[in-house]
C-alpha cells in the first residue's frame, strides 16, 4: 500500500510531533509499505523578523504555498493511496483529500478547548481563536480518526459535526527502546554527563512549559514534600527553558539548591535519567496521552501522576494517583 503522511514542518522546531510522524512512517516502511512524508518547506519563513512576523510567514508557507504545491501530486497519487494526517492540528489540509482514502491521528484537543474558553488557565486571543476555528473546520471534514486515548476520542466526537465512518482508539507505543537498568549505575552516568552532584536518588519530571504540564505544581509538591519529610532527594526537571513564572517559583523555593532545571538533554541521556530516578512525578492537569508515564515504567521507575484520564489509561493501575 502507498501511504502518504502529512507532517508538521521542521522549521517550527516541534519535537514530539515530528518524532511521532517518523515513528509511524518507519513502522509502516518496515512492514513493506511504500511510504512518503509530506511537510511544508521553509520559504517565507526564512525571511528575518521578530517572533510575530515569523509566525505569520510560517502560516503562508503552511497554508498557502504548501497546499498549492501538492494539489498536482495528490491528483497523480494512485486511487488506493492512503493519506495519513499525523496530527488533527493539520486540519486545514484535510479538505485537500477528504474525498480520498484518509485517516487523521488525534492527540489532544486542549488548544480547541482553550479557544472556546473551556480552560480558563489558558486564555486565547482573538487571532488564536480564529486559528483554532480554521483547524477545526478542516478536521471536521474528515471521516476516519485514530485517537491516542479514550479521553481524546470522547473530546474528538464532541467537535465533529456528523458521526465519523471510523473512530478508533490506538494507544501510543514507545518510539524508543527503554530497558530496566541498574539505578545506581544510571545515576552515576547521569551525574557525570551533567556535572551534577546528585545524592543517592532523585525525583524526575519530564515536560515543557505548556500550562497543562503543571511544572509550577511539580515545584509546589516538591517543596511540601521536603518540608514534611526528612532526608533529601533532588528534583530534576527536564524540558524547555523555564519561563518567568517557573523561574520565580524556583528562586523562592527554600530548596532551590536541590532543584535542577535541565534543557537540551538528548534521547540517550534522557533514558539514563529515567533509569536512575527514584520516581517520576507527573502531575499534569491534562494530556492527550502522557508518554513520560509509559517511558518511566518501561525503565523500571515508579510513577506518581494525576488521577484523571488519560493519565489513568496510560498508567493502567500501576501508578500512585493523586
């Protein structure tokens, strides 16, 4: 079968979505399918400018140039071709192939819900609301959907105008190989690589600055734990560079000497961090799936996470829920 995967452009510097698209494409190629990945190229985005200008130049590349460039290629594709959208946020391209064989992978609808005012912690401006409406009108023309969790599936069906032909839940697999290793050895390796003087154990959090990752909550939990229980375990927070709110919370923590904000950790070192951790603390407000839960468990590390779907789906009864 010929499979064409629509993916986010590399110039946006996303991490999880390009990795997800690559995982799908490689998996299907290994099974003998004819695979291509289609994504916008940087043209207008190359023009120098501030962040706002670059955002709009990127929109031109994604929503004007890219559709124009692929229309002929779509017509040339055999009738049996399956077009695969690796994220429902690629909805504006769905009308290009909605009458062809297609399937749309759905991860989470937090941006859609925020745009509709359902998540007060994440306010969205007028242009952001219009952008999410543009995405929504696109994926609403789809007929076949795969959701990464039952939670995501239920939210998808809220946003669809008519019942889909297909709506299935397929949980994410791991896109890397994780193994259970020697924790003491892993801690020593991680300490050496990062030049951190870690104690015998540490608490780990993995995630970016999106509001739903609840990094402020991670710090608050850690502060309370240190106040109420003797002994020491450092806190490692691996992800994006801290924003101003997180920096402020860090500076005001009486335990900041034991808190380490780490960025630029590659996949190999992240595996080592998982292996050496005493526990993964993952108190997300919401998720589409929650990959770190599965990654930590595959590394032999216990997990503390939120008692809400989809975290409970991924943990499968094997985590401590809060």
